[in-house]
C-alpha cells in the first residue's frame, strides 16, 4: 500500500505543477499583452497590436497544452488508484491514458475560450476603434 500511495503522490505533484503552470501562463498573458497594448497607445503604432495578438495565441495554445497534460495525469492517477499494490510500477507515462480528445480540444475548452476569448475581444475592440 505504501508504494501505491507514493506513486499517487508523484502523480498528484505533477498534476499540481501543470495546474500551476497554467495559472502562471494566464498571469503572464495579462501582463505581456497589457504591456504591449499600453505601448500601442503611447506610440500610436499598430504593430504592437499584431505582436500582442501573436503573443495571445501563443499563450492560448501553450495553456491548452498544459491543460491537456493535466487531464492525462488525472486519468493516470485514476488508473493507478484502481491498481493492486503488486501492479504498481511507478511509471509516469501517459501514452496509455490518451482519451479521444487531443490537446487542441483543450485549447478550445470553455474556460480557456472565456479567458483568452475575452482578451481577443479586447483586441478586436481596439482594432475597431482605430
């Protein structure tokens, strides 16, 4: 039982790290995009908006990747919890955990659509104002 609990702790630590990475990405996205948009208003240069859009999509895709990894490790956690103590192998591979969805489905998840879609809407409004 001790080996099983230790393996579950390893997996949970990885899940927490993926969730923390996603949280940090959202903070960095707000900071970087806000800074680029502030430069745009200071210098009246439209290039900052397009750079900001590129950065927005980069963070969006990367955040979707971390969300996908988190889901895979959650599935690995569930599978490991169902195993017998003698079957614990301490593997952290998630290939067998692949669900029907790929990482791009996570990019379009409701939470990421609301967060990054809101930032995209801000960009669209700024472009229309110009």
